[in-house]
């Protein structure tokens, strides 16, 4: 199990490095100076990307369904990941912090499920 976690952490570290490199390439003139404002605009971006992901599905029961394009859905999901990782960086979360926070919240969610939440 430790080997798997180590590999996962390496993967997440790679994603964080790629995001930092991308951010360094960007023109950030319009990016807010304040951390709270940056997190707020990133939340807005995440919401809009989630809507774009939803649009790849046949959620509209009143319309004729079209074939699900998994590649388009993956691309929209990765857009969400970009903004989630950037928000993590804004909050000074490391991959290790994310793993610990995930474990903590996962434990709470499991307890809730056992309690009939």
C-alpha cells in the first residue's frame, strides 16, 4: 500500500508542477491580488467548467439523447482539475496536505454513511 501512495503522491506532485509552470507562462494582469478573491474566481471557473462537463451528458430528459463523448467529458474534467489544483496552490496546500485532508474528510463521510446520513 505504501508503494501505491508514493506513486500517487509523485503523480500529484507532477500535476502541481505542471500547473505552476502553466501559471508562470500566463499573463496574470487581470488575476486578483488577494487570495480570497483568487479562490472566488477559481470557484467560478470550476462551476462553469462543471456546467461544460454536464453538457457532455444527456441530462436533459426532454431532448433526444446523443451518443456520450467520453473524450469531451474527460477534457472538461481536466479543465476542472486545472482550477482545483490552482485553488490548492492558492491555499498553500501540498499534495501531502491534500492526501491528509482527503483521508480526514473520507473518514467523516464513511462515519456519516454508517450512521444513515
